[in-house]
């Protein structure tokens, strides 16, 4: 049997890279999507191929529907199938609600929310080749609770979680399982854009009941669990991986 194929959007760095490499370790061919840094994507692809699988590097701004269509056409041409979609790419403007402009809102919602819808539509066409598939999105605690400067991103992630529920029901009869993973603060390059980065990190370190911050591997492990046969009956859920910090008032 040909290796299964996974697409990881935003797969060149951070959490996406961790997930892509873990999938490669488990025998998946990987389509690595990136938006800006080709060198980072190529480096990630090189690591992936050390595990004896194929890596396809794809540049695409997933906030644009036409770029999504082009990306999936390249996956079809290279692999002819898709088994897993990891909807990980994220961006956003970090400002209080009253300082957000229309362009800030559109940019954040397009990349973080709209992308899931149109990536899912394209993914289904390739998943139907083998009559099964799995879609997992990455969310964050800001979808459910207030975080300073996080208005646009938090709302976009709440939309991702809602869309996860709708897709889970609508795609169930196609044997496609849809879920999400929501993480606590993870110290990645993306966090450097937060104006209150140090405060977030310190709070996570001091208050997380588990005694340490969540790291990239924790989230990748959660993704792998949801991809496993043991998680088959988990549908439309958002698995929170935060060491318990969201349980605190």
C-alpha cells in the first residue's frame, strides 16, 4: 500500500513543523505548506525525508481560496490522495477590539477561519479516493476566554471550533473524522508578536497546575491521538491541552 499522505498548513515552523515530523515518523508522506520562509520549509522537508517518506513543499497563502485550489491540485498531481489535513496555519493582528481595522479583521479571519472551510472542501475530494480521512485544526484558549489584544484571533479560533462541529456531522457519512486541538501558551516564534509576551509566559509558567508550560510536542501528541483508531468515536470535539490552566479562574 502506498504511504498515507498528510497536508500540514503552516508546516514549516513551530507547532506545524512538530506535527509534520511526527507524522513522518509514523510513515506519512507530507505536504508542507508555508507562506513566507521557503528556507524553513525546505529544512523541514529535509528532516521529514530522513524518515524514508516523501515531502512536498507548497507555498500558498491559505487565506486566499484560489491559492488553496492550486495547492490541492499540486497534492493530487504528486500523491493522488490525501488522508489527513492538519489545519494549523495561523496569523492575526494583535490589538484591542476598538483598535481593529477592517483589513485586520479580514486578514485574521481569512487565514484562521475561512481557510478551514475551503481546505476541507478540497480535502474531501482527495479523501474520497480511499473513502476515509481525518481533519484536525489547531485552536487556542482565546477562543473561549478573554486574552488581552487577542480579539480578532480569539474570534477566528472560536469560528474554527464551531466549523469543526459542523464539518464533523456533515462529513461523517463520508467516513471523514473532524476534530480540533486547543493549546495553552506555547513558546514559539509566533508568540514573539504578542505585545504582552513576557506576561503570558510568566503566567503560564507560574499558574499551570501541571507544573510546566505546554510545549509543541504535547500538542503534536494530542493530534496523533486523534488520528489513532482509539479516537474513532471522538467527533467534532476540541481537545484542550493546557496543563489545566483553563480550569483556574
